[in-house]
C-alpha cells in the first residue's frame, strides 16, 4: 500500500498526522495466515488477521511512536533522536484547532 503525500493518518488516540513524503507499507502473509506490515521509515511491524488490519495497525503504531518520541525527546539517546528526525521528515503532527471562545452569558438574578 502506498501512503500518499498530503494525506492524513487518523487514529483514535491522537490528533491527525499529515504525510509529508509518501511511503510504501509492505504487507506479507505469514505462515499462520495472518499478515505483517512494515515500511522503510520504521523498524517496527504490526500483525493483523487481514491485510487491512495489519496496515492500519502499522500506521497507528508509527503515529503512536511519533507522538511518544516527541513527548520524550529531551530524554532520548542520540540514535532515537535521529530516528525521530526521520519520522518527522515523513509525518507532521497536526495541532488541534483552537478552541472557540464564545461570549460568556451573564445571568441576571
């Protein structure tokens, strides 16, 4: 599966991530009939019962990894900081929209 540039990866746990540079997610069927997905941008892989489940789990995992690395950047070793930079070259966290500031109602009593 090819993840296109300017598309978004959405997960339940995090805000969307914009794809800055397209990349392939390779999926392979395993001996037990399940599927494993990985790509060249990360060493992680995810397994799912179907091809789609494996791909979606992989995309969710790299988003999780991106946010975790971002949160712990000041604690990371140099190799992990470099890995974070690689992920950043492919994926950009999209900040949540600003909260709308409505007028406060003043009640008269």
